[in-house]
């Protein structure tokens, strides 16, 4: 199983970015897919999740600004980020878990998002 995150970059506050997580070796429709982020000097936190049924959840700080989605035909998960703030600056990681008890999981490498004020 491989997950590869891309789409990070430098953006001004108020701008938008879309992150992509391309996968192989897994059917993302049968997995819970997540985006995490780790700001400089801070712990990694869960930002957004999408379940096998398509339900989505977000950390309070990004609700209304970020949208997680997936395209099963492309084996890709997206994170649309709007109205970006400097505090959104972080390395963003995609993660997937699957199995009857979600006992299997895999991480992608991070992609850096830098939001300038």
C-alpha cells in the first residue's frame, strides 16, 4: 500500500490550496481516509476524515473552510482548503485505515503548506 500526498506550497492568507493523496494497493472506498497536519514544533493533529460511508468530520479550527473528498475511480483523496490562515501552516499527511477493525493503516509522506500573512 502506498499513499502519496501532493499539492502543498506557499500561499497568502485568504488563499486556497487543494491537496491530493494518490493511493495504490488499497480501495479507498473501503477505507477511512484522513488528513493530519503537524505545525512546526507542535504535535500532529487530525484535520479531516471521510468514512467508508462518505461521512466527513473536521477539527473545529477548519470547519467551514476545508473539505475532504475522494474519487474512488482515481484512488485519490482530496483536501480543499479555502480561506487559509497563517495558523494552517504545517506539514500535511494523508492516512488510511481499513480492515474489520481498522487494524491496518498506512501513511503518506507529508506535503508542506505555508500560509503567509
